[in-house]
């Protein structure tokens, strides 16, 4: 049995691209204005959640053998995603 390693990568482009633009916009205005500070905080929370979601999704798509190759098992996925 051949080892299959041509798995598609998670599509993080759209969220990551928008996130980069919003982060740049918020940083350029500074965070002294409470409304902009709230926007920056809300976006940072969303961005962190999305990063954890994509990490979980990508790791869950791996086979048990692939996870073992990188030193993980299914029970480790949530812990790794929270880092």
C-alpha cells in the first residue's frame, strides 16, 4: 500500500487576506479611540478563533499515520490548536 501525501491544504487565503488588511487599517489609526480599540479587539478575537479552527480542520484531515509521523494523535489536536 502506497503512502498518500498529496492532501489539499486548508484554504486560509480569503480570511487571512482580509485579516491582514483590517489589522493594517486598525494599526494605522492607532487604538486610542474606544471604537477603534473595540474593533481591533473584536477582530483579534475573531482572527484567533479562525486560526484555531483552521488548525483543527487541517489536523483532523490527516490520517492517523500522518499524525503519528508528526508526533501527534487525535487527542492532541485540540491542545495544539489552542497554542
